[in-house]
C-alpha cells in the first residue's frame, strides 16, 4: 500500500470514529494544525458578484476537522503553550498544566451501560462502582461529545496500546481537545513504533474526551455536569465535564478489569517490580498507600507502578508510564521520581515560581493531588518490555491512619484473601476544620472504583494463582505509628523501605514471629534497619488503653464491612471460604 493510500485509510478511520450516529457520515478530516495550513473550505464563488452558497445536507459537512495525530511531546508542548491557559515549562523541562475545576477523579459521576449482556456479567448494586445508565442515554452523551469535538478547529487523536503481553494487547484510540490530554495519554499508554502505527487498523476501544464541555443535567441519569460513561458493547467511553486526565487512565483500567478476566487473566490494581534474581513483587493498595513510591526502587527493576495483569505466563504492565503524586516530593527521599520530572513529563496542578520556574512541591493551593505523568523509561531501571515471571511476594499496602496495624505482618493465604477483599485504607481528612477523625475506607480488591465484576471473581483468581505459584502475602502499614492521625506520626518511608527490602531478600520469611491480638497477625520480632520496638504498634502508643480501644474500633469496622461478603463463595471449595471468614479480626 502506498504512503498516500495508508494516510487516506487512517483519516477515514478517524472520520468514522468521529461520525455522528444520526448523520452517519463522519466529518471531513485533514491532518495537521489549522494555524499552519490555510486550507479551509471556501464557499464557491460564482462569476461576477453573485455568490452561490454551497448547499449541504448539514452544516458540519462544510467544515474540516483538523486532526493532530500521535504528535510528539515537542509538538504537544508547543500546542499546549500556545493554546492552553496555564501551560508552562518548568525549570526541569516538564510541562506544567492545569486540569481545571476537577483535580481528582469523580467516581459518583461514572456510569456504565446496563444492557442484556452487562446485566448478567457485571457487579451491580450496593458497593459496586458501576452506576447504571441505558444505551439511549449513552448515545445522547456520545452525540454531545462528538458534536462538541467536531465543532472545534482541531482535535488530538492518540492511537496506542495497553498491556505489554503481546498476545493480550488492546488497541486504544483517544480523541481529545487538549494537548495536555494527548501528552498525558502518550506518556501513560504504550507508545507504538512507527511500524506498529502503520498497521494499527481499527481500535478495540475508543475514548471521546470532551472534558471542557459539560453534560446536560436534564439528560436522564445525570446528577451533575460531569459524566464519565462506559459502553462495553460499543467499546467506547465518553467524558463530559471533567478535564482531570486520570479519568482516562483509570477508565481504561476498568475496561481491562472487564476484558482480561474473560481470558482467565487477573487484572490488578498494583505496582510491580523485580529483583536481579527475577523475584517479582506486587504492591496492592488504594490511592496514596505507596504503590508508586515503593515499586520505584533503585535496587530493583520497575515493571509498573499501578495497573498489571497476571496470566499463565506471568505478569505484564498494562501501561507505558507512571503517575506519581508530587505533594511534598523531595529529591532525597524519592530521587528516581524527582529525576523523571523532565522534558516530556506532564506536571498537573503544581505551583511554581513565575520567573525561575522552580516548582514548589509543598504548595497545596491548587490541590493536594498534584501529579507527574512520565513514560516508564524515565525511571532508569525500568524493565522494558514491562513483563516478568510469576510473583513471589504479594504485598498489601494499607495507610492506616488509626495507627494500630503493625508496620508489617506475614499473612496466610486465607488472611491475604480476607485483606484483599476488605481493601482497607484510611482517608486522612486533610486540614479542614471540624474533621479530626481519620475515615476508614474499604474498597474491595484495593480498587473497587475500577473493578467491573463481583470482587469474589478476582479474589478467586488471586487465591488460585498465589497457591499455584507459592506466593507469600504481606500486610504493610504505610500509615500512622505511635497514635492515630493527629497524635502519632506517619511511618518513616526509610523504615517501610527496609521492611520491603527484607521481604524481597527472603530474610523476613524466616524471621521469628509472634501473633497480635484482635487481628491475629503474625509480626516479626526483628527487621534489619528498623527499631524493633515499633514492630508491635502497642509499644509505640503512650496510652495503652487508647490503643486497645482504637484497635477494637478498627476491628469492628472490618467486621461490619465484611458482612456483605459472608454469603459468597470464594474459590473452588467451601474450605477456603470458611478459612477466609475466620481470617478476620477475632474478639
Ligand atoms: N512510609 C511510607 N510508605 C509509603 N509512602 C509514604 C510513606 N510515608 C510517606 N509516604 C508518601 O505517601 C505517598 C504515597 O503515594 P503513592 O506512592 O503515589 O501511592 P499510590 O501509588 O498507591 O497511589 C507518597 O507521596 C509518599 O511520599
Ligand atoms: C490515578 C489514580 O491512581 P493512584 O492514586 O493509585 O496513583 C487515581 O486513583 O485516580
Ligand atoms: Ca488508585
Ligand atoms: Mn500511584
């Protein structure tokens, strides 16, 4: 096929993606920046002074949509700086940008089309992240997004991949209106080579990101001006009313949580790294518990920081980049992340000096959730391709703001499953007045916001894989020690790293253990580089009665949360189910 023919096919494919479903034909698309190319369609001039207006069935057919297709980071920088308010180059070369009113995800505004197929397949109802919408309403929002995008002078189109496992790779297309979104996805998804792009063909999944344009609140099912709509049958997602880029990343993760289990592949909300000897560790945890920080380890190969698959062949990263939190980031404590913030990296919602362009990572004035999105190869010891053998250690991270969970516990398989299904962490209420108590959250599989099937489906797969490959489970508290939030202090990152080192090296497996009360956790009496007295949290609390009371309170929250799971079978036999039920707090 000639180059010209190939370009024509590519444009046809993009035009088909952007087609209105009622008008059926797609817009006229051309490649390139409209500011550079003066080729806008003209009204035909009749001879003399008569102007004959061109008759067309729809106004949209009079207009060209310029497509900026898989632009390079340099080109996207220029687009962002020229056209997007709040975009600047920082002193280290990153692109600082603002995500607008939304600086975090909006799980309450996520909708999933409930049709004959998804009705039976997906997890619906209490605790489920899947809030239903019907097909018709999806089409209304899709049309709204497509019309908005087609009304623009230009749109960005990214054709990329998900999943480093070549046999289970998914082709994704992201249509967006901002260079910020295009660069973010360039960094976060897997970047195709020039040859791979030539034969890209039809995408398996398409995102229409019309984030600057709100949804219509008079539309059925809409409860705000933000809507993130997933249609698994159509393989499409529509984003209206939020420009937070994480919505696209985590939206695609949800899609993988649906597609992969169909192929007997377990999708995981976890970081993943590998030692020199090929020992792989998974780091499960909710937002802020340390997946990105702890999987980025100078002594180990980084496979990925957030989303993985575990198949019969081993583990594979879903993404091509990392999305690190920047609040309080320091060069000393997190040198690899610090150094990754350079040319090509998207820096969201940070504050910087107007003149020197030095970023102040302590500044929370835009949001606490400041972020950096960079390609995984910006981490010096990234493992490319991002795949590895079966995990040896499965580390469950909890940021316990009550300060009663031990810094590390070795788990039985049943305990691992109990804690995996519970998915506990604590949200710290921030500095707002009146909110003094840390709030416990339980998010099944450490990622209830993204899973599509019932949690027990994923838990069953995890149990059988861990059993088959002899992986050991661990619970690591990266949260508070010496008291709850407010009186105690956050576990020192240096200590957590020592604990993680001891897990990786195998030393912790053969340490001496004792059992805690209430949670029945096995805790080591010694870990190299960590003061022994902090290993049992009771020692760190000045007020022992307060400790016991807090411990029982958290145990009660676990029990309450688990009630909805007691009638579900997990795994092949009832034996494991019974063991899991017995593996929770006992008092
Ligand atoms: N002991 C600790 N372990 C892990 N992270 C810690 C610890 N103490 C403080 N932190 C901070 O907590 C945050 C953890 O966030 P991150 O690694 O992005 O979590 P996730 O990727 O799971 O959302 C980082 O900002 C990190 O610097
Ligand atoms: C991007 C996210 O992931 P994390 O906080 O786990 O890094 C998110 O939850 O929006
Ligand atoms: Ca998360
Ligand atoms: Mn992360």
